[in-house]
C-alpha cells in the first residue's frame, strides 16, 4: 500500500470547508455531520489553532498527540 503526504495541499484549503459545505448544500449533495464539532483557524504561516467542542470531558480526560502529520485527540472517562 502506498502512502502519500498530502498535508502541504491541505494548508491551502484551510478555512474553505464552510464554503465547500455551502456549495454542496446548494447543489443538493448531502453532507455528513462530524463529531465532535471543530474549527480550524490559521494563526500564522505554518501555525493553526484547532478548537473542539467535547462536551462532558475535562482537560485532564483528554489527550492530544501528533504523529506523522496526524493530530489525534482521545477522551477517556473512568467508570463511575
């Protein structure tokens, strides 16, 4: 299986996801919902801020990890 690093291409499209969603809705394509809701903001040439709405989790219950150009956010709760 071949893998290609497409991350340089994605930098050019940050911020356009809402525009593409509007175009899809106007053309009749159904867009899938993503959970949790998120927002990606460009804060510099190579700097971004990712905001997630993870209701029910505290900061201590979340782990954020980057590996091979992939951002992973995991949440875990102790059984009650």
